């Protein structure tokens, strides 16, 4: 008791699909994917700015 098997999770997923429909799940998946892509882009942005910035020469 207290442990969830794969069958429990499949049952929960099936009930959620019946309640919300596939269009809601598609929208949630799309939003989650866009959020992850934006997060990765934001994480790379400072590194790209460092590389693009010309090095200052001491004279």
C-alpha cells in the first residue's frame, strides 16, 4: 500500500483524458514545450552576449 504501479498511473491518465479531452492536453503540452524552449534560450543568452562582446585591449 502506498506504492503506485504503472497501472495506477495509466488509470489516472485515462480518467484525466476523459475529463479534459485531448485538446486540453495538447494545449498543456504545447505550452510546456514553449516554456522549456524559452527557458533554454534565456539560459544561453548571457553566454552568447559574452562571446559577441569584443575583448577590450589594454593600451
